[in-house]
């Protein structure tokens, strides 16, 4: 089953505001806060959230590696420690 637009919007809100409480996320998306708990229990919702988290992690990791290489090429060899 494909996610509904508000479910996708909730995933993006969770990613944008990871420390936000359910009440704030619900207000951003325009849903009831109890709906968040229900959706989080859905396997397809959890799979999509996990997929998006992995995408973000992969992008962040690539950026970090690129920045460390740049620093090392500029003579900052402390970057190689990480």
C-alpha cells in the first residue's frame, strides 16, 4: 500500500524536526497527534521512514568524507584521524 500525502509529509517533518514532540509534528502536518502513533505502527510507514533515514545518512556520510579529503589535501592532516 502506498503512503498517503499526509503520511509522506509526516516523514519529512520527522526528518526536519527530529526532536519535535508529536503535538508539534501533528500541527505541522495538520493531523491529530494520536494519528502519528497509529501511523508509526504501520510497517509500510516504518519502512519508508527507515528508507529516508538511510538516504540522509548516506548523503551525510559522503559529504563528511569529501570534506575530510579536502581538508587533508589542504594540509590539515588532523582530518585523517577521523
